[in-house]
């Protein structure tokens, strides 16, 4: 047994050592390297895990990154931020399948990521424990096992209890150092917990004693720490060391040393075992896979899949393996590819494919015609051009091939015409274009061949027109060409494809002239359908490369400049287009092949293949990320073989696959992944945006961005997403490559944001209700207050208006009264005096008549003055005190100077800026006028003084003289009511009127008017 183990170990070890020592050659598809330029926290990746939701978590030396298939989101430690990561040096990750969270081991301890809140909760640590975490393993009971430099720990979150377990050697006490350092953890199918120690031992956890006990079947410890463990199907265990050693522990037997450790050997960083039992081993020198556990008949290691320092491995649920390196993150496909390249060394670029009973005919660019065995891809027959053999193939560049039912073989060449090999013949018959022969082939540049199902005629598309073989024996063709000036002729001579539909219509695809229908073979009359920029239902492109009928008899058109189109109405030429916006990998369609069994179409493009589900119109793209050997294909190079196999040719050769091996992928979950305000990431206090159903926004949230993703780590970037903000967007919006939606200046109200995948049923995807609060001036209470204030203001305005109208009415009444009283009485007096003067005139009494005329003159002057006062008072231009004082000065000067009195008129400069309403101005002026009239009539003095002064809130008027004065208590002279009128007017002004006088000491009248 020992000898057998050594032999196996020597064989495996030598194989890997030679591989690692030799030049690193990566074989097999590896995805693009993802680095910090793509959003990764740091390029040194130390651990990888996928959580229950489908996110890929990547632990680096400077933070933790979460990848959704399209973009990274990074979490970092921040002692000032509650709920932040425990440390940036992330060493281990362990998904919690039960709760959906993630255990994170860092250089500063362990924390737990809660997806509901997107926050981290620290695991309490023993004061004597080292915080540096080497490994994590979830416990089925809901806890986590933690491997550190000071031993093995188990944390039970339900009890918040942390327990420590240490290594115990037989007959020895527990010791510290490398013996208790736990570097790797694994659990096998039987539930046994395994630990690799810094001493190089493999230990199993003894639950009964709570200790780590060395596994005797593993053998003596190696010279270096045991750094990686992985359980294999059936109960086996793989173990790798930091010195490059690799052992396999089978169930029930001793360990097999697959690779011997050696000083300076490439350290084993991680091991992952796939579903078939293959072990993927990541080392400092690259990544390699052992297809099965070692044994006498086992195969050796596979080729180097990835070169460089590979530090971590993590599978996802789509069959991909993610490899963390010191330069970034890569993805590899571990599943067998459903696509196969047939005879890649023999074919070269392929331009034609056709299935025949004897195999698969392939037209190549340099190797002529090849017949392949579809089961093995081996070349069964090769037909080449031989210059000395006129019966050989005319040209090695074959553009189309068509086997006939009788066993013959037609081949169209690049520029040497059409060849035909009759059944059983060894050589070819050649059909060439001859300019002098009208019945010859249209052109030697042959591009397509088509056997008409209606009459068996052979149609040949060339770069010089469309030919139909009318007489095979004599090589005579009927040719249709473009005729200048004839709109009903063939629109273009570059004929790329021909097809007759179930209604008997012959369709012809041209290179630049669109799609046309041959309506009358006798006259060569065609109907053309071309692209029209003003008609969205027209043909999407004029360079037609492929034609196809689906199971329902509908015509499909593949164009070089507009994608794929379905003819919906042959009479009017209405099409439905399928382009990149609908999920086509590229707008250049080279071939379309029906899959009747699956009710689908297969389409080749410049960027991979696509399958169109005819029941749902859903397009699924395939490219190198799905194992496709090549993404670019050639025009017309497509065909279907027996057993549901499809073939597509391109510059890299021929690709074959079984459609049944490519079921439509399930729709990935669509989630909201982030929220930004003003382009700044926002962490919600209680629940992550992806877990919320309602989000309230304030009036200052002018710019809102919602991030979302389709959680498919294989096809996320190719999965089309649509979003709509109900209440704002009138229709669904295609998300494009940037998985985000930004809205600005949303009005107050309620909205619902929805995001879904293409073809998803109503209600699928993610939804978030948004409630945008109004600003304070848009709230209900402010609107109620504003409405009340507006109503109050309207009521006040109404009252003010009513007051103004009433005041105006009072003014009118007063003016009418004044006119009636003053003017009426004066006019009555004038009328009476006039009558008396007339009588005196008739009675020859001129002296009496003259006296009466003088009275009439005085009365007229008084009436004019009163009229002037009324007109002046009602004029709003005179509201300013500057106009009032000017009139006062003029009136006093005219009246007093006529009496020989000297007038002193003093006005405070501040008075000129004041304004008085009409009523107050009139009453104020009349008080002044009455006072001046009294001075002129009764004072009998030499001097008079008028003074206007202003103090805050008060206007003062002083009218004084140095005349005879009087006793205010004595009866008024003249029997008038002047002083009483002045007091009444002062009261109307809410002012104070004072009179100071004494016999021989003059008189002073003072009016104080509040403003």
C-alpha cells in the first residue's frame, strides 16, 4: 500500500511540478480580468463567496466588494460609522444559507452582514483572542466556526456565545503556537468538521470532548502549514499546504500524496471540488484541475487553466468558477461547453454548410469542399482545386454548397462560377458566365444556391443577377438583372438569398436593394420592399443576407444593416424588426435557421449566436462567455443536421451544437441595489433599498438615482432591463448598459418605481413606492392657512373697497352739499341782487344800482373761490403737502398783503414730503383759510405769521398776528360761526385746535394734526 501510494504521488507530483516549472499556458476560456478600474475594492483578492440572493462577494486586502454581474459595490471599515465593516483586510467569507446573510472574517475580527439593512454587526471577541481570522465555516445550527491563530472558535448568535476549542495531542496538554493555529476549515458529507493547522496537521473536531484531534490516516504533518481543505463527493477530502503539497484523503483509507511539498514550492491557496469530483487547485503558480480523485487508473491533471498567483476560488450557481488573483478577479466556465468546434485545423474559415446523408458538407475559404463526420468532426472527404485536373473543383474558395436528392453536389465558388458533381462521378462539371452567351450563368461570383420546392428548379444568386437553371444538359440559364430606369425590375444585381414561401411567392434578398418578390417570371417583374426612415414598419435594412420560413410559414429576413425582421403583411410590406434593443447580439445578421422542434429560430451575427423563441419573441444571446468557440460568423454559413444539431461557420471554422442542450436560461431575479441623492450614495437607517416597499423623500431631494441589477453572474450584462416610474414615465424605458434610473425635481405626490426583465410578466421584477413630501409652502396646513389668509385679505380688500366707495360717495355728497349750499345760496343772492339792480336802473337810481352790482361782483368772486377750492381739493395730484403749502402761501399772501400786513410764511422742510388724503387735506386747508380770513378781517395788525412744523407722528399749523386781539370768552364779532367751524373741522381731523388771544396782544391759532 505504501509503495502504491508513493508511485501515485510521484506520478502526480512530477506532472504538476513539470507543469508549474514550465511556461504557463492558459487553456480554455477565461473571462476578462476585473480590477479596481471596474470598481473592485483592491486587486489582491483573498476570498470569494456567493450569497443566497445571488450576489458575488469578493474579499480583498482593502475592503469587501459585492458584484451583481454588472457593477461592484464596495464596503469598507469606518470606526466612526455604525454598522460598518469590521476591517478592510478581508481573509474569509462564509454565506449563511438560513438567514441569507454573510459571515466576514477580517484582520480585525468577524462581523455579520445583514442583507435587510446592509449593515455589519460585529461578533464579540474574547479579550485574549487574536483578531486575525484565517478561515470561516458556517454551522448548520446557524452559527459560524472561526479559524484563528489562537485556535478554533464557534460563535452561536442566538445566545451571543463565543466558545474556544484547541488542539490536544495524545498524552500531551494543549499548547500554543502553530499547533493551535487553524488555517483552513471544511465539512465532509458525513458532517465531520476538519481543520488544517499551522503545524501542518489535519485534525477532526471531536464534539464529545470539544477538542481538535489529529487524523492518523493523514500521516505525519508536513513541513509547512496546511492552508487549504475541500470535501469531495463520496466522503473524500483534499488538503493543500503552503509548501505546494497536495494530498487526497479517501473515505476509510490512508491519504494519497498527490504532490510532494518542497521548499519554495508554490503555496496552495484554495481548493474547490466540482459536482463531477474534479478538484480545482489554486496555487501561487496558477490554477489546475484534477478531473477525478487519484487512483491507479485516474487521469493526470488537466492543463493550466489560469497562470499567475491565484489566491482564492469561489463557484457560483451558473456553473462558473471565480478566481481571485493578485491582479484582480477572473471567471472561468467549469461546465462542459455545449458548443464544439469541428475539425478546426482542417477547415479554416467556413462559408457554407449543408447536411447530406453521407455527412456534412462544408465550403471553406482555402481548403475547398470538405465532408465531415458529424459525430467525430473528422474529415471523411476532401475536394480541392487541382490546376492540372479540369474536372476538379474550380476554386478552393467555396461560398455555397447544395447536395441534391439524387446524390449530386452543387458548389458555388467565390469567382469561378458554379460546379456540379453528378451522383457517382469523381469530377465536376463547370458552369461559367460567358458575355457572348445570353443563356450562360449571370456571373462567376456565386453567392447562393436554392432548390425550388415547387418545380425543383435550381436558382443561383450571383453578383451579376439572379439565374435559374433552365436546361441542365446544355447549361442554359434564364437570368434576371437590374434594368436602369425600370422600377419593376430586379432592384439590385447582388443576389444573396432566394426562398419560396408556402403561398408560392419567390422572395429574393439583395445586397443594397432590399427584399423583392418575383411577380411575373415571364416578364421579370418584381416588387421591391426597402427601408424607409419615415416608416417604422418598413424593412429595417436594405442589405439582405438571409431568408427563412418558420413553422407557421412566416417569412423572416436577416439584414446586414438592420438586424432581423418578420414579414407581417406581404401586400403592404409591413415588418416587425428585432435588433439590439430587443436582445439581438448585433445588428449584422448572417444566417437564420429554423428550429421546428423548439418553435425557435437560430441567428448568427458578428457578435455571437441568438435564439428567438417564436412563442414569446424572446431573444437569448450566446457568445464566448457561454463556451462559444467564436463570436463572428460568415454570411450564409449555416445549416441543420440530424438529431437536432445546428452548424454555423465563420472565420474561426465550424461550430456545432445540439439545441436541446441549450434550454432557455431562467429569468434572473431583479433587485434594487442602491440609492443616491444628488449622486451621493445613501445608506438608509433601517432597511436597505432592495428590501423596502416604501421610500419617503423630502422636498430637497432634487436628484434621485435608483440602481438595480439582474442577478445573473453569467448573463447579467446581456439581460435587458426596463424601468418605469408610474405617475411620471408614460411608458417603460430601456435601461441600457447603465443599470440606473435618475429623476430630477419630482413633484409632490405618490409614485411607484418598477424594474423588470425583458418579456417578464406583469408584476414581475422589483417595485418601490415613493412618496415625495411637498415643501412647507405646499403642505395642507400651509395651504389652509394661505387660503384663510387669502380669504381674510379678500375680505379686508372688499371692506377697504367698500370703505373707499362709501368715502367717495360721502365726498360726492359733500361736494353736492357744498355746491348746493355755497353755490346755490350765492347764485340766489346774485339773482335777487340783479333783480333789485335792474329795478334801480329802471327807476333812475344809479347809485343804488352800482352798490348792488358791487355786491354781485363780490358774491361771484366768492363763488369762484369756492369752486376753485372744491376742484383743487378733489384733484389727487395735490395730495402732497408741497402743493398744499404752495396754495396756502399764495392764498395768505394775496389776502393779507392786500390788507397791508407783512406775511412771514415758514415751512419745515420735512413737511413737503408728507401726503394727506383728499378729505383731510380739504379740511386742513379750510381751517387754515378760515384762520387767515379772520386775520384779514379782524386783526387790524401790521404783521402776520404762518408756520408749518413736523414732529414724528404730528403736523402742526400756526396762524398768528400782532393785531388788536380779543377776548375769547366774549361773544364773536360779526355774529359768524368761523371759530365754531374751525373747531368742528379740527375734530373731523382728529386734531387739536387751540386759540390764544387777548385784547391788544394779537391772536394765535394752533392746529395739531396726528399723522
